[in-house]
C-alpha cells in the first residue's frame, strides 16, 4: 500500500495570504495525484487532478505541482471560503488518501 | 449536473448486514466506473470498492474483502454496497464517487454521504 503523508497537519494563514500544502507518497505515483477540499458536513470536492490540472470551475488561485513522490497545493490569495480541510489522493496503485491538512484562519 | 445521493445508512448491531444505495443522475451512469469510499474521524478517508461500468470488474479493499459486495443496476442508475458481518470498525460515513472521464482514475464527483454506525 502506498502511504501518504500530508504536512502540516494544521496551517494557520491570514486571508489574502498564500498557503502552501505538501503531500508526500511512500513510492512514486508519477502524476497520478489529486487534491480535494472538504468543508464540515460536506463531501470532498475535487480541486486538482493529474497533479496540476484544475478541475472544472475551480478558481485559478488554486494550483498544484509535483511528480513522483513530492507534491504541493498552493492557494495564492486565501479567500474566506477556502478555509477547510485538504486531502491528497494517489490513484497510481489502487487508491489511498492523506490524513489531511486543516487550513484555518490566523 | 452530476448528482449522487446515498441512502440506507443507520445503526446496526455487530455481525448484522446493511445495504447502501447511491442514486445517480446528470450523467450517463452506465458508462462510468463507480466507487465507494468511507470516512472516519480516526482513519480518515479509505477507499472501499470499485465496480466497472459494465459490472465485469469488481475490486475491494483488504479490510472489507469477503464481507462487502459492490453492485450496480444500470437500468435504475443505482449503485449498491451490501455490507455483511459488520464490525465496529466499519462505522463511518460512506460516500459513493464517480470515476472521472478519460484515462485518469481520480474521482470527479461525490455524494453527500450516509452514516453507518455499528453498535450493540
């Protein structure tokens, strides 16, 4: 099983600032990685797939990068609606998810 | 637009069974693979099972293999998860999710989830 490690567990950022979230996999997943956003009481929402492709309707302030075992989700200028939990997921070898990064208002 | 609506969750005793349903609309259900994923506070998100668009392939996580069965009825646009021999550790919110278009295997749409509680 491919293990996923997200860091940090919690990130405190002020609105308007940049947020950088990291995801590391225990073995290479090529570019087969997605990022999801989840708000309380809601289902996960796809943000980024294939490591760097924004899903339909996702604002340009969200960007993904990386390949192999190291990946980054960047939110360029945080809006109030962006404070949520973010998960990475690999789909190169079955499917596993990271434990999440909680993005909170500073 | 794509809509996935789960139902069938509830409180069930250990060792008993439960069947979850996921009603799909807004896309051609019969042409997409579908997944079940569960979420707990302790273990986070865990993939459970996948079924191909034509029912020819079904795969399961080791944690549920032999106890859970994924199925679908393309005439009813509905996905199912039959859960047998339930354990306390199966307690979770269960989501159905749609496989994406094309060659990528990510999940592009999720339902709102249904809560399963296994407790005596």
